[in-house]
C-alpha cells in the first residue's frame, strides 16, 4: 500500500526549483527573436520551423557553458534531422503509412543516439515531434528555406545558451560530455530501448491512421513520452501527466482559438495572427519554467504551443484540432505505457543512472551555469 501511496503523491509533487527562470528566459529569447522576425516579415506560417530549431535551447539547461555548447549541438542534430525528414515527407506528399514507418524507424535510431550522448531531456521526443509536425503541414516555401529557418533558429539558440560565457569568461579545464560506449550490456539495453520506441511509435501511429485522424503524429509523439522515464513508475507517471496536462492545455487553447464573448469584435480579423505568434513565445517560457519540475504542468503550456504553431502553418477548424489532439494524445500515451509495462528493461541504471554531464573536477560556480 505504501508504494502505491508514494506514487500517487508523486503525481502532483513539484520538484525543487533550480534557477528554472534563467533556462526559461533563454528558451523564450531563442523562440521570440526568429518568430517575431517572421511575423514582421508577414510569414507567421513559417514560425513552426523556427520554433523547432529554437527548442535546442531546452537542452543543457544547468551545465557549464562549454558543456551546454556541446550538449545543445548534439540536440540540434536530433531536431534538425526531424525537421529535414518532415520537410522531405511534406514536399513529396508522403503521409499516412509512410509517415508512420519513417517516424517509427527514426525514433529507434534517435533513441540510440540520445542514449549514447546522454541527451537531457531524455530520448528523441522533440525530434519525433518536429518530424511529424513538419510532415503534416504543406510547405509554402522552397524546402531549403524551411531548413535554413530551423538551422538559423538552432544556431541562435546555441549562441544564447553560450552568451553568458562572454560575461564571465570562465572555462572549466578538463570538462567534457563523454559519450556512453554501447558495448556489452549497455548495447543490449540501448537496442531494447530503441525497439520499444519503434514498437510504441509504430502502434500509436497505426492507430491514428486507422482512426482517420488528420494528425496521427500526435499519437506517435505521445507514445514516446513514457519511454523517457528512468523506471516503470516514472514512465507511467509521465504518461498520466501527458494525458492530464494535455487536456488542461486544450482548455487553454480553446479560449484562444475558439471565438467567444471574451474577445473584442473584429479581433480575429486584424490581430489574431500576431496574438497567436506572441502567445507561442509566452507559453514556451512557461513550459520551460516547469519542464524539469512537473511534466504535467509543463504540458498545460506546451499543448497550446504546438496547436498554435499548427494553426498558423495550416489553419483548420479549432474544434477539430482540439478534439483530434485530445484523442491522439490519449491513445498514444496509453500505448506508450503498455509498451513500457510489456517490454521491460533490466538494469536500466546502466544507461540512466550514471553521472551524465561532466568528468570529475571542481564543482562549477553559479556564473558558469547562468
């Protein structure tokens, strides 16, 4: 009984703060600058590519600058690969089963890479999300323009993450992010973990296609969420947080997207697009503010980010958008939990429990991580 009560308490436990406002501010700046530039240029439909590049700033949040630089460069590879493959699928009109097959296979490959370089946040989730989202919207510019926007946003995000070094000029000798050698038991664990991604993403995506949903990639992304947990309880917890946080986030999204008496007359014709772009930045800030402390709270903000970007790129009925997001998230999260419960990893600490961010040495002081 006590273990059950412990897990129930953990569902609503808020982890201690760790200068989260600084990490959130860096990510908000990384998202805001390219997004507002595109808004000013009259191309809010391209903000989706800028945001996925700027999500590079979510990685290496508490590391010293030189480690954050390397960590974010590795994360940018995952994110830009997702954008590139998604754009390729969109340009060639490869949807439905093509999207499911390609995303499932790349989820497995991304899992191996993420385990090897020890990405934090864990796993290839944001690369999977970028792939599906970019594949699901029509491309209104040449393919290379979309990639340049994403790459430019990623480079700017890395520069923002490293900018504090200019002020402190502090460098930690001998610091580095060691890749995990995938040999022996570690290789077996990585292969099993990758297989779980392929299985969960493939099943969830297939369910989305068979249901006739226009956004099966949301189910695939949701299925990947529980797999990032360090153990079975935390994996199940993440799945529950994903469902509950998404539903609450959809309520917030409905207030913004669905016409109602709370907004002035004529608002939707003149100011709506600008407001959506600005809200993407604001919600991304609050997402990062809680991402490391409570995944469910973070999802309340991140859900509007994804839906508002999608609506800017390819507008559809807000009601359809919200209902499909709810259904696909529920199906995907349940599939992910079932895969975690069914396909168990043994001695998972070999991949997750070791120190991940630096070699032995002096503890970095505050200015190094600002």
